[in-house]
């Protein structure tokens, strides 16, 4: 199917030379996989060779038939962009994909994967998901995010603790389709292509685990398709014992073509985000009797008070009219609906733990920032929340700096998990998304702006500095109509018509304005 061409013609995608080049590279990978399906068998499919010790890194999730990605499609008469860039007609059967006999770690694989990197909003994940959605079933694609992968790997390591080599056992189980039969990521047919979003490593223990694990996965012939904000040589930069991680980088560049998707356009920032879900307000100081959200709060990105008053006069039902009461509570009540009575609930988390939710109604819950990011919680807690609730309200997000650096890391993880699950976010914050991270600097930023780095509230941290751009971009996108439409498709289909009508009106207004 010529999905990319159709998207260009419908206006879903904008013409972008870097994206076009990426699509061509994905098409080449598709054709290589089709050919490998006929000419090669998966190494270790019928027997396991002695474990080697190359290196690797990844993130994992399932694409199965009937999923939103449509991975169960078949291929007849051409590639995934047939009619746009041509295609291949080979590989119609269930023949295995991957490499033939094992080769040395430095030898190029029969099918070389693709590592796409670039700044936020350049379309990396969108194009990877386009590839995944058109992959035929015999590609056996597995796709997910880093946080989910780590939870699965650690759970599997506990299951294989008595094996002579638990990491190799886990890798073999992933390839053979025997990993976690009771989990959401079980792929009974086995895995041959891993599509991994936001490859990003910060922890030394995780880096060492992933290095050995993925060495085995590559040895078994898996093909990696990954996205990242960093080029391969910058992965785990500045990390402890990085010399032990360097073999992974070397082999990653052998196993995958590294493709820079640098673009002058951030497509997420093009989306409208004045939807009354992000409210900027002065936060109450400790001991203050004032409410966390002042009456003067207004939606992030909204126009001035005078402009809002004029708009309200023209359309009193507009979502971005002035807020008179606590905006978060009002919006939460509206979106939660009147069928459920708000009450505290307990959510089960992995490994027998639980998380207390202060207030929930139906599929919506509400937290104070201190309860969700100021305590020792982690990605597992956030994954449990997004599995239980499709709407989360967060009250009192502060500007981040030296005093709340740990909370900033947790907030980044929370937004990553919510974004991946298409969870709807309501938030009151001390500043807009960009200004929340104004004190977070990379080493490069600090060198260019020494006066900013000298401030007591400044944090010079490359990992957090790079992650903040992704978080800012996602916070903005999560207020957009396009994101809310995706949310509605997955959780609230009854809202689709109204949201699509709003999108149509926004497009008409932009067209009339000459944009």
C-alpha cells in the first residue's frame, strides 16, 4: 500500500526531503526482509549455538494481528509503498527471516536494520510506525518503548534465574516466542524484527544488561529498527564505565544503518494546543492558605485576558474562555463524567506492589505533583496507572531546577509512559512547557551560557538536558487536536465526531488566514 503517498495527498504528512529519504530507506529494508524470507533461515531456529558475548541495546512490545498497527496484513505483488517507489513481489510465504550461519561480531548481517535519530518532532516515530503498520505477518514485528522493555527483561530474568546464562535464555525466549506467555508482550510466533522507540540509556546496570542481551538477539539474527534523539556515538555519553558500553555502539553501527533525520520543522509544534487542558498558574507556597490554582489561571498558549473576553463574547461555549473556578477540578469533573462518584482507589503494580490514587472517577484520576513525582515511584507505577486510567490530572507541576532534579527525572518518565499509551493529560503548572525546564542545561548549553549555568537553581545534566526537549515537545503535542483524536479512537469513540469537526474548523480557519 502506498501509505506515505496517500498521507501526502490527504495532507496527513507534509512534504519533507528528510522524511522522504527515510521512507526510501525503510522501503529498502522492507525489500531486504522480503528477500531474506526466501533466501535465509533464522540462526538458531532449530538449535542453539554456544552463547557469544557481543553487545546490544533495545526496547520491546508486540504487534499482532488485529492491533492498531495492522501487523497481520499479507503481501501480494509488491512492497509497502507499491506504486510510489516500486516494490518487491518476493517473500509471500512464512519462510524465516534473518541471517544464515553465524558470523563474527564485525561481519555485516544479511539484513541490515535502521537506526533513525534526530531532534524532537521530526517524524521518527511516525515513520517507524508506518513501517510497522504495513509489515506482513511473517516479518513477526515486536514494537514498544524503553520503559516497558526494561520491566519485561527484569521480570524474565527472575523467571530464568536458575538457567546457566539467564540473559541468553531471555534472548532466546524472545526469539522463539516463549518469553512471558502471560504478559502483554508475548509473541507466540517468535520475533524477527524489533521496532524500538526512543532508544535512550542512562543507567550503568541497564546498559550492561542490554549490551549482553542484545548481543545474543543479534546473534540469533534479529533485525533492529529504532528511533533515538541521539546519534549512535552519543548514546550513554558521560555514563559510568562507558568503555564497557562502547562495543555495543560499534556493533550497532554494523548491524544498522544510522540515519540522521535532522529537520528544520518540529511537526508537533505545528499542532494546535489551546484546548483547555494545560493551565499555567502561580503555585501555592508551603504553608500558604491559597489554593494550588488561582482564579486567574488560564490555558497554556491561550491569548491575553482581553482577547479571551472578546472571544467569549463571540462564543460563550469556547473551551479557552476565562476560568472562574479551579480549572483542573472543573475540567477533570467534566471529562470524568457524572456516572461515577470520585473516590480513592488502589492500583496494583508489578511485583506485588500497589499505588494509592487519591481520587478517581471512572477511567480518570487526579494527583498532586508531590504524590506522583515527589515520592519513590517509577515507570512500573506509571504503566499501571495508564493501564487502569485513560485520563490523568496532575496538579502543581513546578519549574524544575537544582531543588527538584529527581522529580524532574520522574516527570520525564511519566510523560513518556503517558504519551506512549495515548493517555489524556490535564495539568496545572507554574509555567508553560518550555519554561518548566529553563534551568535544565546540557554541557553545551552551559558552555554557551555560563551566566545561566552559574545560577544556584541551574542543573547541568546532559541526560536530563536532552530528555527535556522530548518532554516539552510531547507536552505540547498532548494538548493538540490530533493527539486527542488518537486518544478518542482508543478510549472514547463517542468524542470522535466532535473532535474531527473541531479539527476541520481549525484547518478552515488556518486556510482562510493564509497559512
